[in-house]
C-alpha cells in the first residue's frame, strides 16, 4: 500500500498527518507493507505542456513515488480541502506522475489501464460540515479525483473518509477520527 500525503505544509503536524499516521499504523499492524509519499517534501516543477505530459521525462524526485504507486495494491490519498478541491501541489503531483504509459494509454484501437485493480481510500479534512460539502457544493472536487483521475485509470473501488468542521473539533472527536482511520488502515483492501 502507498499513502500519499497531499497536505502542502512540509512541516507536518496537521490533522491530515495524524490521520495518515493512524492509517499507516493500522495497516502495518494488520501486516500490510506501507510506503509513504509526502508530496510537500518533493521538489518538482509544474507540468506545462501536453508534449511534456506525453513524452517528457518524469522528474527524478518523483520516480520513487511513481514506482511505489505502480507496486501498490492500494492507494490512500490524504489532503485538506482547499477552495473546494485538492491543494494545487497535490494536483500538480498527479499531473506529473499519472502520465500516459504509466497510468493509461490510448490509441485508436485500445485503451490500456495498467493501474486497474488497485483500490483507493480518499481522506479529506475540511472547515465546513461534510453534509454541506456533499449536498450544497456537490463534492465536485472529490468526484473529479475519483472519476476523472483515479477511475479513468481503472483505480477502484474508491472509498471515502471525509472529516468536517475540523478546526472546531474537540480533542475527543479528533481521537475518534484517528481511531477510525487506524481501523480503516487495518481493514484496507
Ligand atoms: C487555502 C485554503 C483553502 C481552504 N478552502 C476550504 C474550502 O473550500 N472548504 C472548506 O471547508 N475548508 C477550506 N479550508 C479549510 C481547510 O480545509 C482546513 O483548514 C483543513 O482541512 C484543516 O486540516 P489540517 O489540519 O490537516 O490542515 C481551506 C483552507 C485553506 C488554507
């Protein structure tokens, strides 16, 4: 399994990091081999052209992450909701790593999806209540990750753990969330 930490702050210490740690802990206790990718700690440029996407060289700093994703049977992607969707650094990481050839390939005759068969859990923290994100805002950012990126590459099923009103959460509530993540990690599939 690979856990992709999408929080943009390389200093760590946020709820996203505690949730990812708990997931890793639960998974390791259950016997899973866990690889961690901390996107904020990787120095890589923005992808700027279709040509680079299709035929450019993957930045060296991203090679271990791409290898880990290729080898994993399960992906856990953790991020804070920023402007309704993934933080830009996580989107930039996915644009770089999920290149044609590695994540999918298409020509007039065939559509290949080499990552097909991997499952995923998407973990999102947010300031607003989860119900508001889902029902008022339509959770479009989440759906875009699930359908247009992961689903497009054949990754699924995608399970979701959304945590709302995180800034107002009591210590007890955070502890319950962390315990839930430990259990999800232990039962990851
Ligand atoms: C740039 C920025 C944009 C944000 N946009 C949203 C948003 O669209 N909706 C929301 O509910 N919370 C939003 N938030 C609040 C974050 O989701 C919240 O601070 C984060 O989930 C806390 O998790 P953390 O402790 O792991 O950083 C935003 C925060 C920042 C810094």
